[in-house]
C-alpha cells in the first residue's frame, strides 16, 4: 500500500461507513517521543499503531484497519 491512510479514508467513505478518524497521543519523554494512533470508524477502534513519528503511527494503524472495517457495520 502506497498510502494506507488515504486508502482507508476512501474505503470507509465508499462503503458508507463515514470518515475514519485518527486519534493520536504522544507517550514518552519529549526528547524521545513515541506516538500511538487509534483509527476510529463509527465509534469503534478498528486499528492501532505505534511509531516514533505521528505519521508512522498513523500509517501503522491504517495498515491493519482495512481488513476489519467491514465488521464495523
């Protein structure tokens, strides 16, 4: 997947599930942060990812979510 976040957003809209929401929080010290992102579709977490940047955490969360979005409905 070249851009899993965009592809997930497009898929949830196409399937009538609404827009996927990416909720990111930072953990760890400021000099060595870690980011954790949850992908939320229709109020349910469908994917979670961690990374050293917000972008990498979002990508990892989206990577696991597409195969599970069909269960949300």
